[in-house]
């Protein structure tokens, strides 16, 4: 089996020392009866890889294990087959997710706009179905930390769901973003948890309410810092989002800072460079967000 280099092995903002890699190799080799998920949970606890609120970084550890295996440093157990190989994971489409009555007019006519966190299984299923059916990127299991919200209006007196949002862990490395903030690698590794990605923003196609996008985003970002703090023990300073330049403008975000390279979390080997570049927008949650992200205004 190959050995880790003297400088360790980096993943998701943490560099693992050779002694930690050796421990991971030992756990994987000696606990052959554990699933990948169980290994990730066990290893996260052993090496103290946790979020600010103490929860284990299980998703990130799964990614680390996959990268270690790809580098020839260990051999993972086979993925547990829950369905036939080659089958497509589908999300049930229900009557609740069918197109509703068209809504049009000014946002004031449909006030109040409500942006509420998803807190139960029924709401999670509703978000998953709406995103899968009506968002161009479809639904994917979010990576790492995440929060979801349902958006609703009153028309004229009944609550009507008109969209949803998802916020998740920020992308590890975005060149234009890191340059705009003024991050070097070491500062980004320490302060990346203070940045959150708006990974899905969906307003349903049959809802044509003027200024609804801006009203929705304003309400979501007003409550996001305290919601994220309550769940993950960190108060974010900046929100990023990536926008396909053809159908969307990204106008409800404050600052456009450039384009992505067209890669993504699933392309660590740079094989898809330039494939689908996206416009990068950011929304500071404090006036001094950039300075705090650089560590220039004391502790966040």
C-alpha cells in the first residue's frame, strides 16, 4: 500500500498528518465489517474532525476516504447496494408537486412573503420533489452542512408555496472569490466555515410575481445567520452563489465578482476545466465581511 507524503494529505480545509493517515489506514484495515458511513463516523471522531457545534464531519470524511483510496493509500469496503446496479435514483412525484394556479402581479399583493426553515420529513420531501421537478440542476443530496427553506405567499388568504431555497457548505476553492476576499490558502482553511453557498434557489415557473426573488432572498438572508449559528455553531459573514449565465441574471445578489473555472466538487483532477463556467455572485451579511474573512477586524 502506498504511503502518504511527509507533508500529509489535505481535504476540505484540513491537512492530515502522516500519523493520522496511518491511523485511518489501520481503522479501515481492521474494521472490515463496517460500512463506509460507519467508517467515516468512527474516523471523524478519532481524529477530532468536527464542526463548531461538535457534530462530526461525516460527509467530508467520506470524501477524504474516497480520495485516499483513489491515491492507493487504502482499500474501502464495497458500497452497500440498496438497489440494482445501473438503476437511477428517483424522487416520487406527487399530486402536491403538480403545477398550481398561475400567480401574477406585484409582490405587495401577495404579502406577507414567508421564508420558513424545513423542519420535518413532510417539508423535506416537498423541497426535494419541487427541486427535482422544476430546478434545472435537479435535486442532489447536499454536501456537508446545509439548511433548506420553503417560500410561501398569501393568495388572497390561503398560504401557497411558491418556491424553496437551500444553503450548504461553501466551495473549497474558487479562484475569483478567494482573490476578491483576499484569501491565501492558510486563511481560507481557517475561515471557510464563515462562508455559505446558496446552492439552490427555486421560484416555481407558474409564479410570476414581480420582485418576489428579491423579497425572498432578503428574508432568507436576514434569518440565515442565526439559523446557521443555531445548527452549526458558526455565524456566516458572506453568501456565495453560482449562476448559469444563459437563463438567469443573478440580479438579486449584490456583487458579481467573476466566473468559476467550470469544475466542481466532483472534479479534483481538473479534467473538466472550463466545461460549464458559472457567474459568481456574493452577498455580504455584514458591511465589514471581507475584512473579517481576512481576519482584519478581530474575531468574527
